[in-house]
């Protein structure tokens, strides 16, 4: 739970990439948040270590201190991992950026925002319950819905890999740039550049 007035945070930004653990989920649309966290760690020479029921990498972006977190609690229980990290680092909602898939955005579209609804996303619901607020920053990554004639449910669709033509590498790279923009210039600058 966020408590205002605690001593200052030791971080400029805590970036949480939502996903599910296990090799069988590595390339799933639902794991695009993890893919972005991995790309950021690669760009910033981050080393993952087990912490907060997840994988944590503390990195630098210019003079900024960031922590990257991939909860390994499965999507529906991500809040437990994130709440532990926010308490440890004394992070306020405006310094928490959650990167996640969004079926309500067309594939490849990005949307940075402060706060907002949960849009039926179980990972966001878990975070909001554990943190006692929905007013954290988000980077929504559009994965769309199953196409016309696709027999898969939305749940099965997000738990399936990206198609080759969706160019997940370019999408993850753009999303990582959006996270860097939020860290350096704020969510409004990222909105202007990437939304």
C-alpha cells in the first residue's frame, strides 16, 4: 500500500513488466511487458536477480536510477511482488510505470498514461488491490483481439505467441524507447511521441 510522507524513494522510476513465468509463455502476447523489461535490461546492462517474488535488475539511464521488475507470481498475483518492491524502494504511484499488454488497443499501438481503469486486465487488478490505488503510470501495448473467424477466446489469444508479421522485435524496441522517454521527460512527453 502506498503511504505518502515516507522518506524519499531511492529510485527515479520502478518499471514493472507484467507477464507469466515459464518457457511456454516466453513469446505470448500477455508477456510483452516482460519482453520490454528484458530489452531495457539489455540496453542498460542490467543483471537479473531473484527478489520480491520476481526478477529484479537495478540499472542506470543517464543519471537516473531505475529498477526493472518482472513478477514471477503469475499475472493474477502480480500485486504481491510489486507491493513488496514499492515498499522496499519507497516508490510513490507517480514513480511506478507498469508495462502491459492491452487487447483494447490495435496491435502495435502504444499508449502511455497516468492512472485509468483496469480494462479487465487481471494483472492490473492485482496491482490495484495490493497497492490500494490505480493511479500508477502505465504503458499499454496493443495486442488486439482474435480476428474474425478466429475460434480462440480472448484468454487463449493473449496466451499465444505473436505472429511473425506482427514484428514483435520492433514493437518491443519502440515500447522500450517509450519507457526511456517516461523516465527522462515524463509521461506527457511519451504521450506526445508514442500515443
